[in-house]
DNA sequence: TCTGGGGTCCTAGGACCC
DNA sequence: TCTGGGGTCCTAGGACCC
């Protein structure tokens, strides 16, 4: 008889994922300030300019790594509303970083190279590194393109050195296949594993055991807890709570009285490193949405035609997303962001499920009529929620629940 | 010329039903 | 004669995450 396995959960975080993927294609950018964000792909532009400059040779995608530096677009002179998605360390040196407006970044580091985001490429590498992990440890939870939780508990070798041996194996397998590095934290649960993966970046491994709570976790800022954002942190600070250790010293009663039942209990457990959440290997989407920030603020009346066309396009995109992924939904919503950055949402639940662009457009149009439209608009979004798999929808007792009773009646009502 | 896009979950009030 | 109480769905807003 052997002892039951000890629960070991890993959190794996790819290092500077987008930037690293770009460097695989453009190794000539290594060590330079590079910013990723905004606009569209420029490959064709880059290759086109290369072909114009060197007409004797035929340039293809395989030559991306040979494109001279002066062919790359620079941040200098950038106009538009894009933000930085990722910046290389060389660029961060100039004070630019994630979520910063590109125009502001252009002032700080005009010479930085600007690469547009290429989600297709990132998704490709995302699937690759996840497939590699799955060969070794099948219980994986997706946390976006560049992060996963992995349950080491029942993986052969998952207990050795607290998980370090398996973590090292996975790191090496990912690097050998993709050339990308990652950081891994292994701990008794997801909460601690997530914190641990940050301890040793990049390309690091950290092991956290039950007994490490006081030494490794309590000195950290509360903000390091996944789920404590700027607002909660500010509230905690206002009560003199800055570290997780200080949070742990508050009584559960006080936390519940100050933050409410649920949050109070959660804060207490988090501070004591307790987290029973399982690693969830699959989940169904709850909603799908599309939104767009305009190049300039638009007015509901003055720019009605332009706004209407954009609105219709968003509905068509959501409908296409739903259909492509095989879902229908019945709660249709809109989101407006005004020039002062305030946000308003309106939604409406239909008596049937749909993935039809016209039905979505009609319901979203009704929502829009209930929204205040005096201020100029910066962003418009369309959302479909209360999703159901299209296959499941067919099994509903009342088949009309999946169809508009009279689709034509829903098209642009009295519009 | 600050501040993207796509998600999840929670709260809280009101409607409505039993 | 005056007022219960739970459960669920819907809507709006907000915090947070990647």
C-alpha cells in the first residue's frame, strides 16, 4: 500500500508570449524595442517594399527573417486609438508597457518597432504548447492563449521534488518543439500555483509547499492574489492591509462585516492559502460579443448612417461567430462607451434562441432605443448571452423556441 | 489627440410564481 | 386591519482577468 498522492497543481505561464512568437519569425528584432498592438498585419507591406527595393529576387514568407530593420514600421508618427498589447523588455526600458496608448508610447520611444497583433499566429503556438503538455499531463485547464493550470496529482512522477521534475520535463518539451520558454509554479492548489509561477520569471520553476505560506506568500502584496484588482486593493489599503500576511491576521468576522459574506470568506481563505477549486478541463461559453472603438467619436444623430452600418456589421460578426462555433443564444445586449468613458449596457431576452444576424440586429436595435444617446459615442458593442449548443437547442421541447415566430416582423422594427 | 477587445462572475432590485 | 417567504428569471452595473 502506498500513501495517497498529495495534491499538486501547476500554473504554467508562457514568457512574453506574443513578443516571443514574433521573434520566432523576425529574429533580427531580438534585443530591440518592439511594441505589439493596434492596426493590421504588415507582412505584405514589408515584403512588397522589399520586392520594390530588390526587384531581382522573389521574396516570400520564408524571407521574413531576412527583412532589414529599416523596412519595419516605427512607432514614430503613429496616429490612432490603438493600445500596446505587449512590449519587449528593451521597449519597457523606455517606460512603455501593456495597455498604454500607442500615441503616448510613440512620444516615449519613437524608434520602437511597431508590429500589429497576429492572433492567428499566437493561437497556432498556443495550441502547440498545450498539445505538448497534454501528452505528459492530460488534466489541463485553459486560461487564455498563454496560460494553463495542470493537475500533477495523478501524473506519474508528478510528486517528485514537489513537482519540479515534471515541470522541468514540460518546460523542455515545449522549448524543444517551439523555441518558446515558460515559467511554472507548482503548489497545493491553483491560487498558490498562480502566485508561484511569477516567482522565477522568465524560464523559471518555483515549488510552493504547505509550509511555505508564511515565508513565501505572506510577505507578498495583496494585489498578487488572483482576483484582487485595483478596487479591492485600494479598499484593503484603506484599512491598513497591504500584505497577504496582514490580511491573514484579520478575523473572518471582520472581513465578512467589511467585504460581505462571500468576498469576506474568500479573502480569509485566500490569505491562508486555501483553495479547493478543481482543475476544470472543459467549459461551455456563456456569451459571445463583438465591439469596436471608432476612429473618432460618433454622434447618434449626426453620424446615424455610419453608426448603423457599423452596428449591423457587429451583429453579423457575432452571428457568424455563433454559427461557426455552433451556438445559439437568447439574451441580446449592446454596450456603449461614451466620450467621457462611461459605459452603458442594455439587454433583452428573446423568447427563442437564435444565431441569426437579422434577429440579433432587430433585438439589439430595440436595446439601442432604450439607451441614452445625448453624448458622443466612442465604442459600440453587441453581445449574445444565455448560450446553448446548437445541437442541444434542437432538442428543446418546443421547436419554435429556436426560431423567430415571424422573422420579418423583427427586421428593423419601425425603423 | 491618454485609455483595445473578449470574456467570466457577482450583486442587487423588481417581476412573477407558488 | 398590515403584509410571509422562498425560488427563479430578467436587467444594469461593475470588478476582474488575459
